[in-house]
């Protein structure tokens, strides 16, 4: 069977790109293989573990069940796109380090992308809302509580509630 290719034009991490891609390839494979963005992890490949999460036009998606050709004209952000101009970490990335929310690190990029979507809403969520919005990820190392704390503290700090964040 011959592979069919299509030109993909989209924006990845702020940079407009064009690439011929296999029409059957998942966005995970396109990002990893064609653009070398290895923060996008291949976990379950059925949309269950969240390791492949990326932000597409402001919303988180499991890129393993999103065809690469569907990204035509879209704006995609991966973990690599969160770094500052000089490679400095974003505040949510730093919070994951500060709260020891990283162990083996395999699930971390997906969690951070979901957290970024939540944080970009610019509002305060309850503990239950945060937990629900951060669901859809599997982590075998951290027990989730450190991840929750990192997200909550970052949310409160972004909202100017530093004293509340310090109390978490």
C-alpha cells in the first residue's frame, strides 16, 4: 500500500511551518518525527493517558488520537513552546519542580499542557474543579497531590493571591 502525503501548514510554538506529512499519521507522530518535538510522549496511543497532550487553538487535545492533517491552519503549542525567549521555564514548569511534582517525568509534559489550558482561563477554580480539569492523565510515580499543589499555587500566584498560594 502506498503512503499518501499532504502538505501541512500550521503554527507550532509560534513558528509558521510547512511539511509534507503522511495523511494517516497522528499529530503525536508528526510532532515527534517530523518536527523533533520530543516532549510529546507516546504513551497509550488511544487517548487514555494524557502523555501526548498539546494545546491546539487554546484547547488541550490528546495528540495521539488527532490526525496530523486536522492541524491544518491551527496553532499548536507543545511543552517546548512554553519556554521564555532565553529558555527560561514558565511559572507552571517551575512550580512542578518546586513542588516535586516530577519523578520519572514521562507524564509531566501532558500534565503541564493541561495545567496551561486551565491557567490561561485566568480565573480561580475550586479544588474539585482543578482535579476534574486535570483528570485524564495517568501517573505512576507522584500520587497526583504534588501535581495538584503545583497547579493550585501557580493559579493563585497568577491571580495575585501570593499569601493564599504560600498556604497551599
